[in-house]
C-alpha cells in the first residue's frame, strides 16, 4: 500500500489530538506516515506519540529555515517530500495556516484540493458540510495527489501500534518563500480550558450576557468545556475574536453545544450547526436558536446557568 | 501605486441557497450580492488610498463570474474603487478554486498592464464555498508572498505590516510589496455607498473580459476539468426542534440538568 502523509499538528513538539484523528482516517487510504515540521530535537518525542496511532514512518523536517515565515516555506517542504515519496494522499489538520499551505501545495503539485472535510472514506471520498451546515457534499479529488484538510473532531482516534521509524528529510527553502515574515508574536495566555475547535463540549455566550461571561465560564468549567462567543459578544468587545463561533470565526462540531443569550443568526449557525447535541438558554422564546435545539430553556441565563452549574457540581460530588 | 481587489458575487446567505443538478452552486436562480467578507477588502484598499493621498493610487475591483456578478464590482465602484473588471465566460461555470485562481491571476496582471500590481487584496473567504484558499493560490500563481487574515493593516513605502490573530498567538507580520493581502471582518466596518458615490460609479470605467481576452484556454477551466469533483450534495435534514421549557422559579435549571444527565454529559 502507498503511504499517506499526515502533517503533525503540534505546539513545541507536543502533538495535538487532531493529528491522531487524521492518522486514523489515513489508514483507510493507505499506510499512514506522519510529517513533523519543527525543532530537530523535538522530532523523537513527536514520533513516540504518533507511533501509537498507526504512523509507520515519521518524516522529520527541521524548521530552522521555516519558522518565522508564513506558509510558503512549509508548502515548499511538503512539495519536496511529496515528490520523493509519491504518496496516495496528503492530509492536513484544517487550520487557517494549513489551508493556505494546502492551497499553495495544490498548485505546485498540480493536484486537487478539498478543504474542511468532516469525514473520509475508502477511495478518498470526503464529506464536507456546506452552506452554513445546511447541506452536505461528498467529493473526490480527480487529479494528482489528493490534498485534503480535515476538521478537528472528524473521527475518533484509534490506537494502533506501529513502527514510527524516524527518517530525517532535508529540505531546501527558496529565498522567495522567505519574504513574508512574522515580526512579532504574542502567545495567548493559556486558559486551562480545552481548545475551542477540539472540545467535546462548548459553552457559548452572546448579546444576552450583557458582557458578563462569568456564568458562561463557570458552567464551562463545571462541564470541562471550552468557552465560545457570538459575533455580537465579540463586536461589543466582551470577548476576543479568537473565541468567536460562526462564519467569520471558528467552526465547532462538539458533542454538546450550549448557546446562552445567542439569538441564532445564520452566521452563528454556520459555526455550530453540526454539533451533535444543541442546548439553548434565551429570554426570547421567539429566538431562532430554539429551532435547532434538542433542549431549550426560555429564561434568564443569569439565573438559570448558576443554578445548573451548582446542580452539576453537586451531582459530580 | 496599483491595488487590485478581488471580489466575489455570492448567493445571499439569508435566502435559500441550493445546488444545480450537476452539484454546482446555483448562482443564477438566486438573489446575489458582493460577498460581505470582500467588502472589508474593498474598504481597506480605499483606506490605503486615502492614507497615501500624496501619491497616485488606483484601486481596481475585479470579479470572475456570471453576467449578474457585475453587481459585485458595481458595488465596489460605488464604495469608491476607481475602475472595475468583470471576467465572464460560459466556459468558467463550475470552475473550482484552482481554475478560478488561474483566471484571477491572469486578470490581475492584465488589469495592471501585464505586470503584477503592488497589492492584490482579498477577503477572508467567500460566504458560499468558504474555502478561504484563493488568496494563497493566487499568491502561488503570481509568485508572490502572502500576508493574510489581517485585522489591522498598515503600509509605508513598499512595506506592509499587519496584525492578525492566529490560533495560538497574536502576530505582527511584515512583507515587501508586491504581495497578496487578505483581511478579515475585524479590520473595520465597510462603508456604505453614498448617493454621490452611486452617481459617480456610473461614469467609472468597467471592462468586461472573456477568457480569450486573458489568453486562457477554455479547456483549462470549468466543471469538467476541475481537479476535484463533487459527487453528491444533500440538504441536511432540518434539525427537529426538541423540547423547550419555560423557566419558572428555577424549574428551567432543574430540567436542563436532568436533560444533560439523561444524555450522560454529567
């Protein structure tokens, strides 16, 4: 079977969960090989992590010439690797940067590209959620090496012991690729909560919070959930844009989504409509969000949420 | 200095959107408009022009799409763009992002007398297909760097500095023109066309080009040569509204806790 390349999603060598989901999906198309682009001394640790999820090989690409630049050097590196390996497909976790890397790679390799897949079947058939989650589309790459970006939470990662043999892959990065530079970077403070796009439960707040996110955050912490916000809450300056769920923010697909004081405009639905279970708390019984819910409470979030939080804490003992 | 802003004509997201029998987006039988997310790119282009008042800056709005797509560049002209180009050709229908970026790349060059302009600007993504990959593809085809997803844009001479929120950090990114620049909806509210702007737009140059005008062969674009094919599309079954209860004296919280427990979330 041919190899399927999976780009490892990691922060400082620590491998993130979507990588394991992609490795699980990759096994449907061929033999998974992981690609680590990062500091040379972190490759072995990453390889140790991915070999438990079926990575037979791990290509280690030293990012000395890559980090600090945007997109283009990564695309060049992956092009060189793909040319050598001739993989059956290349899978990348769907992030804003990876989609751009995939876009450049598609042109370089003259290969078709599918973004934001939520499932992948034998034969390379992808499922995507389109039009704000109102439709699903099944698609297939018909030219070149299929390049597919996959959304977090698209598969349950399956542990599968594999060799995880590390192979150093030297790359040559052109000067032209090093022209857009990261001048300064301010890492975000860790909240201690799960990543919004990867979380199993998301608790969101909107205009109805009136700017007070404390009830939202306390409920989120009781459930071990991530915190989200509607565009109205972000535009009001109550939450940073990175918390925004919706068309121009993050798309989430958790097991449980709890929308509080959010009316449910199409732009917000686009970001959460594919959640497995949807719950809403809103004072306005006419709010369109109630058309989507599995369970809804017409009431004031400022009284309902603290009471629910207390009940959860009590039940969890 | 020349700025070409790429804009897209999309079906109105608040109306009913659907697919044609060949699984392409129905762009004809629906109400369309300039993609909201591209308005931010037009706005930032106009702001750059206004800030660089001591030099001549020309903002050209460019769109690729069916006959009605001309409305997208008309709106950009009304907002204040100096000229517009509409590339339309029956052969383009059904093109994927890869073919679209080819047509755009040739049109960007032709709109600037055969050369790459100092700035090629785009929105964050379209509101229909929303892949968000065209700016990167365009950059690759034009051989340019890209600085994307800007929430704040500053230019000085040939230098571009942007601020953006990535998943893990807030970054300042810099590049040297020429480059491809995309902006998000955080970059600042787009202006409404004024009455004066609407009247002035009628006199501004608007050119219509075919593939032949661009020297692109019809066999390189369209649905049949797309590098990926949509095999089927299906409307998601509408979510059936579940139970909605009214909170009275704490009953709502108890009911909600009961629901969460029944689904094993607590």
